[in-house]
C-alpha cells in the first residue's frame, strides 16, 4: 500500500502475455475488493535480449527481475506463469494466491487437426515434453525446435515455414489468438507441463499486509492441484526442459494426479496416476514421483534431468 493513491503496485513485464495476465489479476482484485491496483512496467534483461534467453534456461531472468523489484520495495506483488517458476522455494517470497486455473491443456495452431497432418509435416515446439509425447502419437511428423513469443511462433505457420505449432491453450486465449487453434489436446494425448495454465501471485514473505489483501484471489482447488504437480516435478529433480507432464484435479474431496515421463524419442514412457486427499497434495506428488523413479523414470529423463 505504498503508492501515493494507496493502491497495491503490481509489477509486470511488458510482453503482451505478461501485461494481459497482470491486468487479469488486477481486474479480479479490484472486482472483489473495490480497491485499485497500479500496474508498474518492469523492463527485464530477458526482454531486452529477446527470445534467446528464455530458451537458455533464462525464464529465471524474467522472474528474478520482478523479484528484485519486490525486494527493493518498488512493487508490492507480481504475477508469473506458474510453469515458469522454479520449484525450489525462495524463502524471501511467498505465493500469496493461486487464482483459478481455467485451461491447463496444450493446443495445436494451424489449419489441420493433428491426425490430419500429412506425413512429414513440420510441427514447431521448443518443448522436449511436447516433442516426446507427440512423437509417441505421430512418429512420422517432423518436430522443429522454435523460439520466441506466441506471435513469432504463430507467424511461422502463417508464413508457411511450419504446418503447425503447439502452444499452451491458456496463453493463446489470454492474448486473443484462440481463433487460430485447430485442436486442443486432451490430457490422455498430451499431458501438460506441471502448473501449466495457472497464474502465480507472488509477494514478499515479510509483507503480512499484502499477503492478507491478496488472499481473496486464491482458489484452494487450483492450489492443491498445482501443489501436487510441482511437488512431483521437484521430487523427480527434473529440469525445466525435462520431458515431464503432470496434471492434477481437485473435485473438492479427492485430488487425482496423473504424470508421465517420456524418453526424448517418445518410445519409452512411465505414466502413473494416484489419488489422495487435497490436504496432502505435496505428499501425493512426492509419492507418485518415487513410484515413477522406481519404474525407471530417472533413467528416461537422462540428460534432461537437473
Ligand atoms: N514457457 C513459456 C510460457 N509460459 C507460460 C505460457 C503460457 C501460459 C501458461 O501456460 O500458463 C507459455 C507459452 C506456452 O507454453 O505456450
């Protein structure tokens, strides 16, 4: 509450996805509390050097620039894509709210559905997880590593350089590009990244006042689901580039978690599900990870672990 107007200051990167996500959270906060939120643009090193860093394990660059502003007291909170946040908790910060997740799935952008792509068609994605799982379904397609924001990626389809690209459905909806979706993959076909589609509202752990204000944005069922997904990812000791998919859903009574680890060529898979109490979400994730490791999941991850 340190802006002159008394509004909470929300620091945001300047990309279209980041500003849209921040505005969504700001609007939800204002709607629920009647209080204003002031958006503060933060230019990060990662934004200046464009897409390259984001692929070189550089998502941390985006996160840490906003965290620096939290530490300096220039902003009160920040909104991240949860799947870009490292699973290792930094004790200086807390996830004050995990708003309701609306779509966790991956989407195919292009003119054809996945099954209708011609053999040899070129499908763009920068994610080893997506390549591994899609290769298992369609080993006859060519998977092309691509970088950059959604706009750049979709541009490669419109220019004819690629036949399709795979992106998170949630991001496409948020930036208003959902009309270009040819197909949404169900989790039986393509398990999303842990935390995909969820937003993380982060503030300093020592700001009890801000934590209290932001609590209204938290959705307990989303929190238990993504807690299980991220505990599993952490227990697998998988790096952000590892071919790990996970999805959990909390119906209010039971938390169901499904996870998969795929070898990079898509030929070998360890896929398992477990159910438990939402209050034991982290334990459920760790338990399932241990079972998957016992079945060889760590060997499949190979060079992509850590
Ligand atoms: N890794 C980049 C990233 N981080 C969050 C999203 C989309 C929104 C989300 O998953 O919450 C994306 C793009 C994508 O994977 O298509």
